[in-house]
C-alpha cells in the first residue's frame, strides 16, 4: 500500500509542498475582458467574439465583477488588498492562447499574503496547521486543445490538434501558497477547505472534474531538520482531491527512492496519470519560458480606495469556521455534527433554512435526521440535497410531529422514507397512513390486558423476578397496536400492571 | 462622369452642397472614384478601393436627405456632419466588407469581421468610404516603403515618399482621391506624412479616440486621427470619431467639445492673446534642414503678427525621446504582433512539421524586414535581465518628457516645432539605414510619449524644392480646441493651397491627364 510506504518514507524524509490553485470565477456572467458568456462545454467556438479570439485590433475591457470577486476571496483568507494594482502581459506562444500572451498579474497582484488554518486527521492524531498564502491574482483562462490521433487525447502521438476557445478569457483566479505543506493529507485538507470557502463566497462552482478548480503542486523532499529546499518537481493533472493526495504521495515516494538509490531530482513538470498511478515527465525546466512580463498597456491601473475595500468586505458571508462555531455554540450541536454540516455549502444552507423555520430548539433533532435519514437517502439515490424532494420545512414539520407526540421516532423514519419518495408533507403522510400514535391509556390498557392473558407464563416469570421480560411485553403490546402506541405510555402502564 | 472637380471641394463644401441639393453624395462619390481610377496607378495610395461600399454609403446619404424633405425636416439637421464626404481609411482599421491587411503579407487575405469604432463613427456621420489606404507594414516606418504591397508615391513629387506610416491616407487626401482620411499615429505616423504631403494631420490626445478595431502597434502610444486639406475639415472629422468607447478601457470619458467652432474662431479671430512657445532646443537640433527651420521661425513671426504672445521654451528630456520610443514601441509591438502566428488566421506555412515549425516559418515568411527588426528589438528589451535597463529606463525617460510638457504648458497654450526635420525624401533614399529613417520622427515622438495632442499644418513650400513643409502645433492634454484654434488662425494667415500641382499627369500621360484636358 502506497499509504504505508508513504508513512515509511516520511520517517526519513520531510516533504515540502506548495500549491498553485486556479479557480474559474464561474459566477461571472461574462468573460474577463469581453461580453461572452462563461460556461462549461457547449459547441466548440460558439462562445467567442473578436476580443476573446484575439482578432486584430480587439481590446480587453476588465470585468469589474471578477475583480471584486478576487478581492472578496482575498479578504476571506485575510490577504492584504493592494491599493494600487495592474495587469501584466505574460508572453508565450501556445495555440490555446489567442493573443499569444496571457493577461495576468505580475508584481502587483490584487491580494497579497493571507492564510488558512487547516485541521488534519481525526481523533488523537488530529492537529491544526497554518498554511500561508503568498498571493491571489486574476488572469484570463486559455482555450482548450483537443489532440486527435494520440492515446487518451494526449499530445504524444497525435496527428493534429484542434482548439476550442469557449473557455478562452474566462476569469481565472490563481492562488499560490507558501511551501508550508508537509504531507499529501495537509495538501488535500487545504484544497478542500479553500474550495469550501470559495463556494461560501459564491464565486465559483469549483468543479475539479470540469476544471473550474485546478490544483497544481510543487513538491520537493529533504532530510528532517534541513532548512535548504530540495529540487522541486511540479505536478499537474490532479483532477480530484483523491488525485491530489495520491499524486503527491507517489511523487514523494518516487523522489525518495530516486535519491536513496543515488539519483537526483531534476526540476521539471510532471503529469499525474491516475490510471497508471504514477507521475511522468511532461517537460523539463530547461525549456522554461522567459515570459517577458510588462504592464498591460490596454488597461489603466486599478486604484482601490479604503472605502471600496470595506464595501467589499461587508459582502463577506459567514465563513465555514464561523459557521461551525455557531452550530456548536449557539445551536448546541456536537463538534462532529457541526463539522459535517458546515463542510458542505448546500447542507449547511438547508440546515440554516430549517433553523429559520423551526427555531434553534429543534437544531439537534434536525441535524440528527439530516445526518442519518437524509444522508442515507441522498446517498442511495445518488443525488444532491438541492435535487432532493425533502425540504427544510418538511423536516421541521416531521420533528414537530415527533415532539408533539403525534408519531413515534420509529414512525418518523417511515414517514421520512415516504416523504422522500413522494414529496408529500409529513402531516399528510401521517393522515393518509393512519399512523397517529395512540396515547389513549384506555386502548393501551386493553391491549396490555390481551397480551398478559395470552402469555400467562411470561407474566409469572416477570413477577418471579425476570424483569428483562419487560421488553417482550413492550414488543407484544406494540405489535398488538400495530406499532402506533406511544411507547412511553406502554412502558408506564406495563410497569403498573405487571408490578 | 461628374462635371465638377472634387479637388476644389472641402468636406465642409461637400456637406453643404449635399444638404442644399446643389449636388448629390453619389455625384461626389462617383467623381472621387473616377479620380481614384485615374490617379491611383501612379500614386498607389490604396490597398483596396471600395466603390461598392462608397456608392452604397453615398446613396444612403442621398436617401436620408430625400426622406428628411419628405418628412418636412431640414436636411441640415438630419444629415451627419460628414454627409457625403469621401474618406480614406488606413488599412490597419477594421471595416466589415474590406480586408484589413496592415500592408503585411501575413494579413494579406484577412477579412474584417467587425468594425473599428472610429471608422464606424466616421461612416455614421455620413462619410463615404473610398478605400483602405496603404501604409508601412504594421505602421512600422516613416515612408510607406515598408508596405508589402509596394510604396505610395508623394503626389507632390512621385519620386518621393509621402511619409509614413499613414502614407496612403496622406497621399489620397493630398491628391484629392479622398477629402478626408483616417490614419494612426504611434510616433508621428499621421503628422509626418501630413507634413510631407502638405495636408492637415491630427494626432489627438491619447484616449481621445477609441483604439478599438485598429490593429495595435504600441498600445500606450497609438492614436487614430484624421487627415484633411483644411483645419476645419480635420476638426469636423475628429469631432465625429472622438469620445468614450466602452470597448476601449483607455478611451477618455471627457465630453467632446465643438472643434469646428474652435477652428472657425481661430480662422476669424486670429491668435490674439494666444501664448505661443517656440521649442528652441528641438528647432536647433542637428538634422533639421535650414529651410524647415526658417519656415517654423516664420510661423512664429506670423503668430506674433496675429496678436499672439510668442516666447521660447525648451524640452530637454525630449532628447531621449527617440531612444525611449524605440524601446517602448517595439516592446509593445513585439507582444501585440505575437497573435499573427498562422494558427487562427493569416498566412500559414505549407506542411509544418510541428507547431513550433508552423510558428517560426509562418512568421518568417509573413513579416517584412522592418517588422522582424521591431519584434526582435522589443523581445530583447523585455527579456529577463534586460527589462530594467531598457524598458524600465525608457519609462523613466517618458516620465521626464511628460514633465517637460506639463511645465511648458504652464506658460504656453501651444508649442511649435517642425513636424519633420526635412521635406519629403526620395524613395529609397533612407531605406538602407533604419536609424536615418527613425530620425524622421524626432519631433513627433515626444508628443506620443507624453500623450498630448498635436497637429501638423502646412507652413508653405520649401523654396529650393517646392515641397511642402509642416508646422507642428502641440497643445496640452485634451486641449484640442486650442490646438484647432491656433492651427486655423495660422492656416488663414498663410493661405496655403494644399493641392499639389499634379506635375506628373502630363509627364506620365496618365488617364488623369487626359481627363484634366477634356
């Protein structure tokens, strides 16, 4: 197992990892420098115009929403927002780049510094570590190349290549971390937490599958206690959190084995092959470009006033850490439940919506249903909470039916399944199915009498001290009443009658 | 065939004639196209003549006049400010229905798919597009000899260059193959050919006119501007194309003043109280011909006679103008021209072995020598390790040049220099020595680096050669009104006839000559 091997390697070596995370601002209606719509897929080269195709004479006009979204992202991770910033041109030739330069940022990014505190591991081995962020800048995404004739769409062996410029010019945020990460798990936790924050801000759909969030990593190894950095390799094509973890793990092992066997790491870009479970060399840094950055003359520099920055800050929503703390401190959830609910934007929004309908007193009961019945249902159906028939109002109603004694907790499970299947309200389901819990002491007494008459030897046994038979009587009584008896009352009456 | 001589008509005359029904826009267009047919073979001002677009535009003007009358409206209020005025368009500005070649092989067959804002505005004002004008390839040059499609000839002397890079735009107006035209000016590419062809040529304040749709050379320097045979026409043309454009983030938000009125005030009111500074250090520079210097000194005397307060000023940092310009311009150009790579449009090499081969050979085949020189210069200047020493220093020089102007405009309303150090030179005379050619723009370049507006107006003919000399009048940021006022006052005082003698017509026995005789 790679996991064990990694643990072994990390006893002798320290890994040093820095991440570069590109996130498309998919919430922007338009591209970074033109009015074309932003979106995934579509017929090739249909969402294009003279500007994002880089036709002769076309000029870029910055998308103010995307600038604000980047600043919002910076504020969320406590970056310093530049008071004066500008775009630069990054010059290099590649067919997916219409102008053969990318409008990006160089020495004056919108956001400088920042950090995230990341929880790693569970239980006794759990710890928190701070990962510092170097910067966040804004740039335009490139088009997409489709290589034809080679294996798996890769360029090696291809006979020709096609370019789709639909993605070209999509606003793209690039976050760079300091080399503060020491394990693949820390890297994964950082990326997951960052994604959650971006989702809370509503700036991107952060789909790693569709490439709207892309994580590249720089990784090197050194002996524990050393302060010099080793030669790093850049790993690309890690298209999921799992791939990020596994790609890094394999690369760390590869580097360690290479050095231990007398070799040395060369600075290069490596491609994570999820099928083969290995990284392979994409290009060496000897071919590295001189990007010839210079200030983008087609746009005037940005000057951000303190007032404007504060106005953006005022738009910051509740962030995941604060949300989790609120769930524990104000709503009394366990740390575990709060962590799960706050780790998913849709789940926490659902929960908060239920809270606003049903009130904080129902927090534990609602969380309980969500993390058990609802989670199981979503899992079975393989749907997201947004696609579920169950609404927050329905859960509140369900909890009210239990609290009010109308149905038992056991019945609630049946009602949940029914409402998940039909979308009917819990009240209607209880009505239709005649599931009302019987709290009529007379009816319960009659049922118990019938049970006791039918089981004289058990009655005798109980009275002779075999009190564990109480469960038997409860079960029989419930059966007698087709599960609709109030179990609390059944207990009370049984204890009285048997005693 | 039309009865009248379009060379005697200014844009203002044409609009007036069309408005009052003295003649139709179609008649003007036809007469102009006939003149193009006659003169173009010897002048070669155009890369493409667009008779269909011209007649369509002219007919549109005529029918809106008819409609206005039918609706009981005064055509004067309905027709655009340039109604019926024939216009040439530099071949680096996009116009649907035309090729936009930049006089480069790499874009030889490039068809525009959208309109340049300035061109659109010109045509919306009623101008009639006659054709796309020849230029130095990608606007790199001062003679139009760098065109991949052959040089343009100066209508004043066909053996000579019309200047450049907007040589075709200047020559077509000079030869009355168009009444106005658009050029672009990065380091003097409107004003210098204006001077060499005896036309009025305007480089507006950076940001005054949208650059959208004009193929970029030096993005921080480029500005579109008009050519005309009178200051009034140039003012009307600038008024039509100026103003903020949501498609150009560097276009200025300022309202566009009434430039035509400013020109009229200058023409009638003289220059009383105008503070005119003659830039002595530039005027005394080596390389400036004595006759050019004398013409500028004479201009200063004329201003004094017109009631201006004439003084002297120096712009010492402008000595670094040429060096700074030949860093910043090529640096930006090297990046702007990267997109011409044979991938999406333009010239692509046959049978490339791989993408790198495709890039390298397409570009090597598609670019002319001067483009390659500028791309290499710019690439070098931006390279790691050289950036600060070149680009960084050039930007510092640029700041100093700006500060010189800012301080000069505290004391003066306008500044005078020659536009070009010499009159039009012979074709081939400077093409062997790029540095010699670069010196042609020594007076115009500081203006682009600072971003201020300037106009070149004819200052008379050179006594020895009989060729036009241009006076450059520079004004403060967005002070085009002052600039037009000063230019119109001078123009009125010297009574220059901007029409070349067309000596070549009889000499060459062209159809034009036959036409003249008829």
